[in-house]
């Protein structure tokens, strides 16, 4: 349970970090909170030749808010986002999702951006970002670009962030009071990785759903949206019948693989139940 030999770099500025990544290419891995990378290195599932530690790079742990956008720095800790910083539906979603992340020591050390960059298909922050149509800001020595969250995840633990790019910020919509959010997941024990997780965001006007977003984790190689279940909600009051139908539609939409944690049909049943729970 010890990592392979590696070289350690600790840049003091974003520019120095980008320079390291430009020089090292696929030899390097970025270390922020280390709650995903370090265990993988200990099990020799990851063997980077160089670790670029951004733990002291200033500016990456900032949060800023406008009337429409909340920008969360890549190095903001999980626990920080449980503190109800923004008010309203966005706080509800962040706190409900974030409390499922591991245990307190992990939430204190792990980072928001690191979790999304790690791209675990059941990671809570990946689902939050997907259901909110987030934008991911990355930088390199070549400049800055923005990636729509729908274009970020390629497969399990793989994203479209280039080897010389560093995630600096994730931008979420500052949800107005018309929105309601929900999050529900199932794991064998508290703190375990979820078997299935669901995030939802619904906009209501005069009691009728005008926009719906539902994302699922644990049913594919990446977190996915459920457009059929979303469509089942729009134009209807969010009552028990509507919620039940959305859960049934969500279960039909997914085609999960069986594994040691459960069969494909078991995961479908979880999708239906958790979708209804998140919507309620």
C-alpha cells in the first residue's frame, strides 16, 4: 500500500503550475486534496512520474457570485460548500449532495474541482455539475477555455481536459427561488461509494413544471442526464402521479451493467426509487 517512486513539484503560482504541466505532459498528475489520487497511487492503480501539488497556489480556493453565476474555485474544499453560502435552491442541492461524500476527514481535505476532474461516474459533485449544466474553466500556457459539462466526461475517470490544462473554476447557475432541487443516493454503508445516485432540479411557475433536469450516476461509464424523465415532468404539476411516472420513465431509460453490487434490474429499481425520492 505504498506508491511507486515519483518526483514532487510544488508551484507557487498558477503560471508556474501551467509551466510544469506544459513541460511534463502525460508524465504529471495534479494533486489538490489528494482524496482520490493518493489512494489510487497507493494501490498502484496510478503511477505518475511527477506530482504537481497545487495545494498552495493562490486564487484557486475562491468563490464568487453574481446575480446569474456562482464561480467555485477548483480547490474549494467539499466541507466549505456545505455551509449554505449562496442562499436558496443552490445551497439546498450542494448541502444535500455534499453530505454524502465520504466521511468528515475526506470532506475537509477533498476539493470540488478535484472530484469533477477525477470523473468518477457516481461522484456527487459530477452529478451536481451535470444537472445544473455547469461550465468548467481550464487554463494552459496556450490560454483559457470553457468546457460545457456535457462535453467534459468521456468515460470513467477520463475527461476532455488536456494533459497540459489545469481546471481553475466551475461555474454554476445561481438558481432563482422558482427552482427546487433534490439529491438522493443509495450505498451499502454511510460513506461508501454510491451504487446509484440521482440529482434533480425543477423550475415551477404557478405550480406547473416549466423546466426539469435529472442526472443519474452509477448506471453508465459517466454520469448521464435522463431526458425522458425530464420530459415526463414538464407542463404538469409536480404531484405524486407525475413523480411516480418520472421514476418509471427514468428506470426504462437506463441500461446499467450488473456487477458485484447488484444486477442490472436492481439498479433500474434504484433509479426509479431514487428519482422519486429526489423529486419529492
